[in-house]
C-alpha cells in the first residue's frame, strides 16, 4: 500500500485511521484523480474537487478468516490504477468524479491469527476482556459491534465465546471506531440521522450521495438493509435496483427480505451506514470457502466482482437515483461508408435488461419504463456540461422512442476533431425522468499530411495521381464484459408499460429556461460551408429519419458506470421467445415481429479495437478511399 501511494501520488493517498486492539495500524487508501495530474485522457474534462465528487467506501477483512474479500479489494485498486494509467475512458471518468476509499484489513490482529493458525479459522478481533476463558474463542465480532440496534438478541450474542459476540458496548472496539470515524469524514454530515432508531422508517430519498460496501465470504450473496430483521427498508425500490443490477454482473442471489433472508444480523456495519450515516449500503458474500482456491478465485470470483465494484463506483454520486435509470449496455463507433469524413456512434440502451435479470423473479418496477432520450457528449462528462460544450441527442433506429430497450445512433463529422484522444460519454433517460449511469469510451484521432502540390503548376493527370493526403486514424478502445445481441420474436412482458402509452406526446426532457425547438448557434469563427460538429437540433422524436442533434441548453446529468460491451449481431433467430433470464426488449427495426434481447456470455473483459483510416485529398475532400479493419 505504501508503494502504491509513493508511486502514484496523483491517484493514491494513504493514511493511518486507527489501531487494532494489539496496536497494529489500520490503513485507508483513497483512490481518485487529483486536479494536478497529467493524464492525457483528461482532454477538456475538468477534474472535480473533493467536495463535489461521489464517495464510495469499501471495507474488507472484518472477519479475519475470510481471505477472498481483502484480495478482491486489493485487485480492484490495481485495476483502477492500471485503467487510469492506460487511459481507460470508463475508469478515468469514474476517478475524475468519484473518491474510492478502501480499508482492506479492518481486523489486522485477527488476520495475523488466521494466517499463523489457519486451522483456528479465526473470525473475531483479539480483545480478550469479554470474559471468555477459552483461548480459541475469545474476541469481539466487529460486525456485531456497531451502534445501531446494538445488542439485539435476534442478530448477535452476549456470550463472549460466541462467534457473534457483540462486545461490551456499541462501538466499543478500536477497529469499529476506526471505521466510524473515517466514515464521518468521508460522507456528508448533512445526511446523518440525529435519532436513527426513531427515523428508521423514513426514506432517505433519491438524491442522497455516497455508497458503502462491506465485503465478506462465503455463499455468493448480495445483501442490503435491513439486516437486523426480515423486513424491507423504506428505500427498498432503490436497493432492489442496485442489487439486481449487481446480480446481473456476478450472478449472485439476493440476501434480503422477499428473497433469501437467511438470518438476522444486528449491530452490523451495513445497517449502521444506512441508518446512521444516511448513505446507500450494500454487502457481498463471495465464493464458497473462507480460504478460497486460487484457481476458483481467479476464474469465478474476481472477474465478475471487479465489475460489481466498478458499477458501485459509477453510481456513488447518487446511487438511489442512478440505479433506477436506464443502462447504456454498449457504445460502438464506425465509419459512415456513404458520407465522407463521418463517424457513426451507435448505442444500446435498456431500462430493464440488467434490473430484470434475476431468474425466477418478477420484473422490478423500475425496469419497465420507455427510454425517452439518449445524449452523446464529446470530451465533457454530463455532470460538467456548460453551454459551449458539444452534445447530441441520439435517434432511435426504428424512428421513435417507444420501448424500454432501444438502439440509437448519431453521425458526427471528423473533420473538425482535433488530433489526439477524445472521450465520448453516453447517458440515457427513461419515462420516469430517471437518468442512468454514464458509459464512456475513447477514440484516437491522428492526422498526417503528405505531398504538397500547387494545382496551378501541375497538369490535371499529375494532380489526380499525386494529390496530398490527409490521413485520419480512429481507434476505439474499451475493456468491458461482452455479451451477445440477437433478434427474436417478442413475448409478453407484464412489466412493460401499456401499449396505449406513447411517450412522444410529451417533451422528453423539458428545459424550463429555453423552448425545446431552439438550436445551438454556430460560433462566429466557424464557417458554414464546411462540415461542423455544431449541428442544430433534430426534428421531433416522432421522426423516422435519425439525425444528429444538440440539446439547446446545459443538461446536468450524472456520473459514469462500467457497462457491458455488446458485440453486434443482427442475425434473425429462430427462437420464438427469449431465455427465461432475459426480458423481452423493444423493437429495433420497422418489422414489429422483431425485438432485441441481451444474453450475457462467460467471456468477460474483451478488448475491442476498431481501426480505420480515411485518406482525403486536400484539393478534393469529397473523394475518399476507406480502409476498415475490426480486430477482436
């Protein structure tokens, strides 16, 4: 940890936040992009100050014998650093807008015992003062020691030799105090509850900032409040949305009321962070063994749960709101074969694919809304948009927004893209006006000019054979999990909106300060005769001709999220209905008998590189030769 902080001071800061019972230091790492870093992927984006960033706090190692959680968090830190240093657009965008705080070893004393005496399966801390006279079972369960409903008999034990011994009092243990004191510094004071037990039936609401995750093993579960009793919290809709989308990534079951509620836990960190700190609070139970097999960890535990943690980081600024919004499943960039110097950006967005992925469970109520708008931003994150920044509304391929799943696109001119790396951010909005997480990708534009020839001094034949070339290379890099898109006949989906609901009868995102049909004026120093990225707004959403558009004024949106990268496949399937674990999606063509479905595959983290070169004459830019390669 000290090496990371010393090697990457622009990303990692480390501090001692307390000591264990036996005076071992407890460390916290904060991973975030600092304002003075020099990552070239920043481009025109402004790195936010600490006070305006989302906050995610991860803890692991509360129970000493659980080796898998600490390794997962350590690998997550590595992935963040590697992704940022290698200009991964998704991770860079997350770190520019989020602080990711980690406490890898909450219980260093217990970890020492577990490593020195593995057959002891040591769980608790090493405080011997509880009254247990058995040297194999003394100590306090830190995850029963937090000051919310501490000491409830149904979820903890007063027996000092029990694995669930709650300690002598709430927050009595130095390890617990270290977490609580650090969380008080990380999360907003304005969200804390003055009387948590009396306010436990009051919802926090959609606009809270901050997320906490405590990671344990074993069992392959995702859990969330309430943990002390088999009952729903007042924010259950949001919690279900988050947990279901995490399950989409790792396939875990939900340990929660209404699902598999195994047993109550009182005085734990998860209920405490939600009820007292006023933040979203989630937990994971990884794998099937405390000392997990290395091959199992590398193949089955690590890959999907790294994606779960990235998802948590991407919604940390407003977790209860962003989780209810539509997800951008994929973004692709291709060259337009018919138009000189244009690229086509295509995205797959869905309000229900991720949240309705639980096998055998009914669709969630937040996952059936129609998509009403998808916006593409160039070199600026939606949260940072100003009036002069460039953004386009993307148009549905079937001509109108009429489904909870859509494929959308927009065409952009490359001629005014400056050489270098550019970042594209895509965000969708559903019928209930919920913004979803942001998907970010990067493209590389390189321009090279050759032979300079004056047309007045050379014959026409020589001009045609030796025209100077402007070579533009576009590279799309992404490292997201992959899946398969296929087209199947639709089947009834009880969660979908009534067919009589037509979203084109309303304004998709009204702006009270400006009429919806206004356009963004072209800057004075730009010409009207050359292709430009300044494009006026498209026709109303009922149009059947997609065209690039610009929002009339600033739209304040929300931070990024890692989303699945979907390979494209428009082959018609003979299947008459989608798989049981995948909901029916909306139309993607003018044929009403075809619909979109997304099926995740086992192959995760596929690097796609789309490289194309366009050679354009300075003298006759209208004549271009296109060479296009796709590498997987």
